[in-house]
C-alpha cells in the first residue's frame, strides 16, 4: 500500500466521499468560536485607538468600572511586561514582546484600531457602553502609512530600538527598516551583459486581508485554582496555548485549549488577538469571558498581509533564455517588524533555472496593523512582479508565454536560488498540461485577452500527532491535533481507511484539544495532509500490526503468518493454516480476551515536504469605457503530488484563485489623511462575489512526493501565487496597457487606458 | 447607556403623533436595511424608532387611475414580483432590486432608500426619471411632492420632524414611453453605485424622442435631474451625434467628490458612459411598445 506508483490499487484515496463535518455546517449546527457558552459567562469588548500613532499619556477607567454590570476593565498594566524574544510558535516571524504590545498597547499606539483597554460586563451592550467610558489621553504623533515613505529620511520612526538588521556596517540610528535579507547566485553583471533584452519595472501591491467569514472569537475561563480553559477558532490550539502561557505568565499545563470549528483562516488565525485578553479579563472578573470581534475590528486590528514595492530587472537572450534576474521586495510589516519578505524573496524566481539571480527582501514598519500570515505569505506579492516581467519579456521577444517558461523551467536537479536542489517537482508538467488545455484554444473577442502566470510555494512538514482507537464494534475514532480548515478530517480518515481496507464512514475523525492529543504544530504552510497525514498513517499501521497480532493470538499462529487486507486478517498462505478470515469487527469484539483495547499513536516531525508549482491561464474582457474587468475563463493547473480527496484539492485551488482575483482587481486598504482606515467593511473592501467569477477549472497534475505514504504534497497555498500576474498579463493582452500597481480597479485601469490613448 | 424606544403604530395619525412628540431624535423604520446597520455601527442613535409597516397602505402595490400606488415600506422582493408594475416600469423596478442581496430584498424599500438620502441610492434616479411622486404624511395631513424634492443633502431630507413617506405614486406609462436604470459598480452585485443613471423617454412613431427625463446618482450631493441631458435627447433619434451630446451634458452636470469609491474624473466620465448606455436601453424599450 506504500507503493505510490500503484494509484490504481487505491480504493479510498482519490475518491470523493461526503465530508464528515459537512452536515453540521450545512444545517448551521457547527460550533464556531462565538457559539460556545460557559456557566456564568460574561462579555468582553475592546477599546481601540482612533489615532495612527500616539503616545498614551493617561488611561482613566474609573467611569467604565462604575457602570452597573461591569465586572472588569484591563489595560496594559494588567498584563505582564514581556521582554523581547523571538517566538517560533506561529507561522512567520514573531516577537513575544511585540505580540503582547500588539494585543494591548503599552506606552504608544501604532495604528488606527490598536487596542488600549478591554472591558467585561454582564451583557454585550453594557460592555460596549463601558468601552466608550474608558478615557484615554493621547499625545498624537506624526504617522507614516506607505512603506517607501516610511524608509525616507525624516519619516516618523515607530520604534527607538529597531536598527536595520542584515546590513553592514551595523546602523547606529533606529529606523523603520527592520531587516534586509539577500539570496544570490552567479554573476548578475555578467548575466545582464549577456542579455539581448532587459526589462526593468517597479510594481506596487496593496495590503489585503485574509477576509475569513468568521471573525475572531473565543471564550476563556480562568478558574480560581489557576486552571484555564479557552475555546476558540484558530489554526492551532497548541499555538493559542503557547501564546497565552507566555503572554500571561501561566504554565502550559494549566491551559487547555479546545478548538472550535473554524470559519476560514487562510493564515490569519495563526496568532492570537483576543484569547489572552479574555483570559486576563476572566482572571480579574472571576467569570468566563466571551469575546467576539465585529468586522470593523477585524479589518482595523487583525491581519492583513503586506502591501509592498517590488523592483524587478530581467535579462534574456533573443531565444528567451533568461540570463539574469534581480528582484528587490520591500514589504510593509505593519506596526511591528516581521513581514514575509523572506519567503517573498525565496519564491519569486523559484520557477526558473537562472544562472545569475538575486532576490532581496526588505522589512519595513509603518502605522498599519501588524501583518499576519496569508496563504503563501509574501510569494504572491513578489511573484506579481516577476511573472509580470517574464510576460512582458515574452511579449517583447515575440515568444509564447508558456514556451518562454518551459525554456527556463526549474526541473529535478535545479538548484533553487534559496538553496535546495529540487527533487520530484512537477512544474514542467503543469506547463505542459496548461498548454494542452482547451482554454488555450478558446477564441477571444474584442477587448478580450489571455494571461498566463506561474507560481511556487515551499510547503512544509513539521510536528504532528494523531491517535487511533478501535471501538467495540470495529469502527474507529481518529484524533489529530490539526484544526480542519480545508477538509483535512476527510483526508485523514481516508488515508486511515485506505490502510485498514475499510470504508471511510467507519472512521470518525476528530480534532483533539490540547489535553487529548499530542503536540501538533498549527495548520499552516500547507502541511496537514502531508505531516499530520504521516502521523495518521503511522498510527494506522500500528493498529494494523496490533490487529494482526490479535488474529494470530486467536488462531494461535505466529503474527508473521497473518496478513491484513480488505479490512480483515487472513492467514498468509497455505502454510499458515486454514482459518476463516477475521474482520475488524470480529477482532474488536474479542479485544478484551486478546489483550484489551486496540489503540495506537502516531507522532512525527515530518521532513521532505514536496514543493508545489502551479500554472494559471485566465481570459478577461475589459470594458474600455469604465475599466471594468470581467473574468471570462480561468484554468488553474497545479502539481498536487497525489490528491487524497480531489474535491477538496480542487476547492483549495479554486479558493486560492478567487482570493488572488480579488487581490488583483479590487481589494485594498484605503486610509484617510489622518491615518485612519476608511474602508473597514465588506462593502468597501471588495472581495469577489460569486457572480463575478466563472467556474474555475482546477486541473490536478500528480507528480507524487515519495516521502509521503500516498505521495501527497501541500496544495492550499500555491493557487494564490499566480493570479495577480495572470490577470495583469491578460489585461495587457486585452488593452495593450501594462498595469504595474494593484489593485487593477476600474478607476485605475480606466485612467491608464485613457492615458495610453487606447 | 443607549436604549431607544420602539413603537409600531397602526394608523397614520398615531405615527405622526409619535414623531411629533418624540423627545430627542426619531427615525422612521421601514425595512431597516440602512437604519439598523447605522445603529449597530453607532453612527445613528435615535431615541425613538417608529415602525410604519403596521399601517395599512405602507406595504403593497395598487394600480389606480392616477398611477401605481406603492406603499412606502413595500419590499424590493414584492415589487419585483408585481408583473404589471415591472412591465410598465422596468427601470424603476430593476433599480430597487439591485439593492443589497436576496435577503436584503426581503425588506429594502423605496422610502428607506430615498430617506437615507445617500446620493448613491439605487432606486432614486429611476423613480426621478419616471416622474414618481412621494406622498408625505404629517400633522397637517398629506402632501405630494416629486421624489427629487425629498433629499436635500447627504443624509438629510426635506421632511419635517413629524413627517414620513406614506406611499409613492408612479404615473401610468402610456404609448411609447419606457425607462431604464444602470449603475456602475466594481463588482457585479452586492455593491454601492459609483455612478447611477435613470432615463425615461417617450418616442413618436418614427423613433424621435418627444419627452425625456434623465437622472444621475452618486455624482453630486443629491440625485440630479439633468435637464440638459433630456434636451439633448428631445427632438432627436438615438444616433451618434445625440449620444455624444447626451454624454457631454451628463458629464457637465456632475459635481462629484473623490472618495474611496471613485475619483472625480472617473465618476464624471462614467456618468457620460452610463447616460449613453441607459438611454439606449430606454429607447429600445420605448420603440418596442
């Protein structure tokens, strides 16, 4: 069963059963973060800064505390002061002190919406009224929003202890530029000298929010004995536990975090905003506290991913061979250091085998919410630049965009700019599949154009735990530590069912809380099907071994003489003896007499995640009179290793693509002159609606990853990497206008079309 | 703490009395698809809320000799299901159905959209172009005014504190008269008009326009009646020269702001584009009658 080349032998993996968590979600009974209750529960609300940058001179909570029904008011004074220390708990870089200050401002507020106090009261309306009674005296400071302006001399400096890291000599003055990283190989100057054509462009992207439908929500109880329980929606119950422990000075063993269903995360729920506040309020009030953000809070106070500036220089021979490639990616970190400029730099040239290449990442703080992970953090931003430039180069040289990419494609054995040598990758296969797709033959009318772009994401492995228990009737319960944000319960059960040779409906997959399953790194990095899948397979193989052992005991033969297939134990060949096969149910019924419960655990630190590549083709129609872009056709081809549940793999690809289309066309953060966010709602922060989109054809290419029992690779992040460049390239094909700034919204595109006189 | 009082009177007089005697600010509740959102966000905090939906005549559509009487709080969904009104006034009825989503349509009303007094209200330019009138109830009885006289500036109406809109009267359309409404939004639905345009035309048997009314939304502090645009149409067929004049007249009437939804330049240009496109639909509908 571990021979991944034998796809035809698989009975469960690759099929499309109904998801185990589907019915509850369809009928509205699933318990999300804001649904849990506890006896004696009260309600929390936050007080947020109206200023982009200000010193907190005084906070007076007396009036709020005096309001009838108010049980607790907290400020930074109620939270331990945390020392600067790098955290490796979530996805992407984070510093415990910064996270603490981000949750609850200490001394200074750094963005509009920064929390300065929180209250808890016997009703939500009292809590909100109390929040308005908290008096905060500010000394308003000059602010800076744009990353390029933040780098300029004389810009307001946010932190007096941030000195640019990664430059020589070490700076002596604090700066908004937190860090610079560089990846380089070959000889850039020689590469550009050898080029027949050089394209040099600067691209700009807007910050975009993950826009999960479920706002952040939790309930937290800090009991009199110091034992804490948190029920919340997150991408990692162990992540929430670790952050709460560190930020509040509580032992990890005193906190139990129960994962709720999660209404979307996309990376934005890989850190905490409310949970430590709810615990601190609960500690002070002596009551469980529920906190639920509204959408305005979500936009002002959480996420997004960075906006940034991407400078690209690309050189190629007339035949399309890329001789040199250079990119500098300057990303907004938000109020505290830690943008995804590292992965942005690492991913932007990863699709290509380029002899002379460089990618530089620059991390810049400004008066915006601290960025959070968002689906392939950083890669979509840098790739918008590099894949736009590759398209322009192909256009200039008169080459087909797919052929241009095939000519320079990364293959097995290619040493990536960021270090590793690729193995078992399927980039060329995605290009070939795109080339063969009917989308490329579809006829285009007036004002219509076709764009192609590709993308890369690493995918990761890491620590995961799972346990499997055989019930008395032969059904099983499968517990893993990975919150299910993309259908992972289904795929976990399917892998176990495949190994056991039973129907997937006989396995009930559960996401365990921190007290009922071993440590599991959060759901992120497209790691769950790969890494937690390996833990599940390990546990399942152990259960099969035990089942064979129990059959051997019943038959009184050697365990080596028992084989397991199709859900039953069989004697292995004639020499083993003649016995009727024993089904899982038969063995389960006799478990008490053959050694007791049959259970097993899997615990892995998975290595060897297979990197993912995608090739996207999009057809658009531009209304030249209004700048409105209609997406006519969209084909997203991706190497997925092996699709465990193809519907959910396709869903991931379609979902990532849709978010990318929103990023390309309309999503952006709009600030007033005062540095206040002006579009903190889904009305003016425009994610695509269903009627904006065609059916997105997700094409699965399967180049298996031999490190996984079934060949799976991560699939959730790659699909958001190519769309922005693909759409820009299609718009250019339709109008002749090259858009270098996102979003390509109607007013911007109309102005560009008019300026070009087309 | 904020705790408003809510009343659901069953007669016009009772409603007027509640509004006239309200201590502090009062708001009329029709569908509530703006009011409740604004109260939740804290932007509006009326002390008194007067729900008019229990008053006979505020919900429902009747065809009478003087026109179509549409109750102030009649939801968009119900308007969309009235085949007679939809056939007579496709522009007016399509416009109200553009507001919000299917769920919002179960409540959203002409009166709410008009009294919210946003220049971007989708149903307003269509009503204006069609020559609809608002019947306003107050302590001095009922008075009837053209719809365009209701909003006076963003968020403000000409109604006195004791007044509310009871119903609308949309004239009966006769002969070769037809209307259309188009809006520009960055998406395809669930959005607010960046520009809106309502056009109503009457044609003679040769396709020459004999009467016209053109209204633009979201390009000025209130919805505009653009007489110059109507003049560009009257006496003409819908040829390129007429369309160019119409485009220019529409652009000339614009007095928009640049904000998060669009720039002055963009709104002005798109107003011209929409005027042409809306007129083309209205002409083709009228010619087919």
